């Protein structure tokens, strides 16, 4: 007989101080641990259109700085061809950056822990210049 599937849903809020990557791994680890799920998966979902999520190296902060610089070069402020400008010059580039990255991640859980590589961390990727409070939904499912 199969073990019954359990679910747990939670959220975290991340206060940003502007563009960049904000590591949220430890906060998600707490949610997985609290869920009691030993085998399954967690979905991490960003409820915003001008911020995103990524799994990236968390050992060397230069990786995050280089990634932020690269994505800013792909969608820089001041593109004179954009139509959506009501929310400021950084808003449409932020939407483009979010479209090029992920708004949700699915991570396996084994032995009660997320299966991440040695140097992998989960990051909120803030694409706006001014500070924001971002809400991330966490859905854990398994047994």
C-alpha cells in the first residue's frame, strides 16, 4: 500500500533594497523541515512580474554580481522603443528580466532535505531599482 501524500503550504516575504540576488535558501530549508515531509518536492513560486527566482552558486558573491550585471546588459534601462513606461524606466526592463528567468522552481526532497548541489543556493532575483517586499509561496508535497 502506498503511503498517504501530505502537503504543506507556506509563504515567506523578502525585503529587497534594490536590484540584485537575495539568498533565501535557509528560509526555505526551515519550511521543508517544518513540513515533516521526507520524500517529495517543493515548489517555490514568486508572485511578482518584476522579480524572479534562480538556483545559483552561493559560495562566491562574484557569481551573483556577474549574473546581475549580465542580465542588466540584456535588458538595460533607457530602451527608447518600450511602450510601458508609466511605472518608471526600470519597470519594463524588470519585466523582460523576469520573463528571461524563472518565477517558479521545483526542487526534490530526499531524507527530509532539499536535494541541492554543494554550492547551490536559491535566490530571489530583484529586478527593480527601489526596495520592494516580495512574497514567495512555498508548496511542499510528498510523504
